[in-house]
């Protein structure tokens, strides 16, 4: 339902209710006052007529009564008039004859009248006694007509007024809705994105206020839209520059990454070189002892060889004399040759030579084997071989092999006590592990200045192999304990130690084997280094 129709119906119904109220109240008032007037007039007329006719009734003067009745009927509103004597005896009558034949029924109210005649009466009294009465019929048709006419006019006026009201509200509604339509189409335009809309403001009423507010809203929206477009543009530019920067940074990062990767490879190579140089350093430390150790057997091998050379010469000269003996046929010459051979045998002390020969050969052989073993051990440490890979190995065997190499450096001033327990084989890098053990043994030996004891112990506890190397050497200052595993930390003279031994050991045990190294030490009393290796029965990559 349109607003216009609603306005018309609303105003018309208010108007109708008000009119209905007004008309009904006015008509009621009109009726009441008129009916009251009629009632009063009828009763006054009846009372007056009773008073006028009283004497004639009392004196039975019927002629006078007849003339009174005729006289009173001159009153145009009266339809009939009757005078009754005692015992309702009719004395005089005039007016509507038809009416006079009907029995008299008094009307109490004008409203009760149903035949257009208001029937009323008045008693004729004298000294308190009733002698008769007068009856009158008052015509109220003209009044009823007047009231009906008034009702019809009121209804006509009401209809005309309602029509006019409807017309005016139609005009008003049309005016208002036209303004609203302008606003509606403008709002639609805005929702479609046309922000340039401007409504023409007419007059100075509420609608024009709404139009002004609408115009300012549209212009605000336009401004906001323009600002938003500007921000969007700025944001886009910012995004683009951010993207560019991110791309640039990505390229830079990639370059840095490459450099890092390169640096990493270089570090790894340097580490490998360092590991090798540490190995070589250990070998270097061993060199002096090794030289000494090789010198001994080499000395007696050489002296044995020179004795053997002398023996061989003696045997050769004896063999030559025997050869000559075999050539001789003459018995005297043969006897002479025998004597010569015998004196030669005595000279050479051939029995001693024969006895000594075995010992010499055996000693020479043993000396050569010792030299070969030492050289083999050194080679094992100085060469990069497959022992860098994880392999199933016996740690006790690793200790024995390392001791063989380190012995020369240690055995002259240190007593070695071994307590090698029953431990399982484990996957490990046997080569690097031997290097760790060698470094710890050499460190212990170096810590012992004059004479001391190095105890080597292995045991298996809580799934770990524990290998401890304890010495009763100089011990370590508490301040230094935290630095022991730092690369290049050494208390040794230049040329005696690189300070890499423990730092490399740490890498091998902790990083490669996921184990641990524990240190206990007391200055002046000695130190104990314990390697903890988790037992692993399968290769871990
Ligand atoms: N058993 C020990 N007793 C006393 N001090 C020790 C012991 N083991 C190590 N240290 C101290 O720790 C230092 C570092 O040892 P590390 O093995 O790392 O290097 P280094 O022995 O000095 O040199 P190298 O590289 O030849 O092994 C040693 O210089 C020494 O002061
Ligand atoms: Mg060392």
C-alpha cells in the first residue's frame, strides 16, 4: 500500500470518527432540547386547559366546554382535545375524529411516540378532589421532520467534508510522495555508484531539510570515495614497492645463501684439513719416541748383520778349503789340508758360530718385525682410510692398537695399568676413535713429568660403554677446565701442542657418536677423562 493511500485513509478515518462524534452529539442535543420543549409545552397547555375548563366541568356547562375545546384546537400543533368528567364521562371533544375513537394512552416521553402524536393529560382538581381531566394530542411530526432533515444535512456535510479531506490529503500525499520519490531515486542512484547526484531544495520544510542532509551526505560520500580511491592507489603503489623490495631481498638472500653454502663447504674442507693436521701433529709427537724405538732394534739388527757377515765369510773360506780337499788325491797333501781346516775351525770357533747363528737370525728377525709393526701403526694413524666410516668394532682392541703406537712415548716414564672390561662390540668410527684415545693417552703422559701411572679402564653401564683414562700427573687448573675443548687451547710450549686434540675429540665423540666426554681433575693430583659411547648395534646414518 502506497504512502499516499495510507495518508488518505488515515486522515479520512480520523475525520470520519471526529465527524461521527460531532454529528451524533449535536443531533442528540438537538433532539433532547426539542423534545424537552415539546413536553413542557404540552404539560403547560394541558394544565392551563384543565384550569380553564375546571368551572365548566364542575357546573356541567357542556356548551362552554365545547367552545373551550374548539378554542384550544386553534393551536396549530394540537391534533385533538378532550374534556372528561367524573367517572371518565366524555363532556366535550374536538379534532381528529379517528384519533378520538382510539382509547387514550398517555405518552411519558416524546421518544416513546410511535404514531407522530404526543398524548398527554391534566387532571381537573378542586380542593384536592379530582373531578375530571383534559386529554390533548400534540402533533410532533414537524419536529421529527426537522430533526431528520438536520440528520440528513449533517450526513451530507460530513460526506462533502470527508471528500474534501480526501482530496486535500491526496494533494498533500502527492506532494510529499513526489518529494520522497525524488529522494528515493537519488538514493538508488547513489547505491548504483552515481555520487554526483544533487537534489534541488525547494522551500523550507522538513522534506527540504532531508534533501539538504541528503545532498551533504552524497557530497561526503563522494569525498570519502575519492579519498578511498586515493588510498587504494597509494596502497597499490606501496604493495608494488614492497613486492619489489621483497623480490630484491629474496635475490640478496639467495646470494647470501649461496655464499653461506660456499663458506660451509670451505669450513668443512678446513675441518677435514684440521683433522688431518691434528693427526699429523700426533704422529709428529710420536716421531721422537718412534725414532728411539726403531733405533734399538735397528742397532742390534745391524750389529747382528755385521757379525753374520763375518760368520758368512768364515763359512765361505772354510767351504773353499773343503772344496780344495776334495780336489786332492795325494794322502800327504790331504792330511796337510785337514790340519789346515781344523786350525781354521779352531780359529773361527765354529761350534760357537753354529750356536750363535740361530740366536742372531732370530734376534734380527724379531727386530725387523718390531720396526715393521711400529711403521704399520704410524701408517694407520697418518692415513685417511675406511676407518672413518661407521663399522662394528671392539673398543678394547682399539685401545690395544693405540697403545702399541703410543707405547714408545709413554712406557719409559709411565706405568700403564689396564682394566679392560667385558664390553660389547659397537658401531663406531674406529679410526677417529683411536685418534681420540691416542690424544688422551699422550695428554696423560705429558701431564706426568717424572714417573707416574696411567690407568685405562673400560666398562659397560646403562647401555653405554665408558672408557676412562686416569693419570696422576699435574692436573688441570679449575679455571682452564671450561676451555679444554676450545680449539687451540693449550698450555704446552709452541711446537709441543696445537691445542686441537680435545676440541677434535669432542667433535668425534659428541657430534659423530652422540656420546659425551667427562673430565675430573685436581691440580697436583691428576686427571681422569671419561669417554661415554652409546652402544649401537646398527649403523646410524
Ligand atoms: N690429562 C691431562 N692432564 C693435565 N692437563 C691436560 C690433560 N689433558 C689435557 N690437558 C690440558 O688441556 C690442554 C688441551 O689439550 P689438547 O689435547 O686439546 O691440546 P694439546 O695436547 O695441548 O695439543 P695437541 O693438539 O697436540 O693435542 C692441554 O694443553 C693441557 O693443558
Ligand atoms: Mg693433546
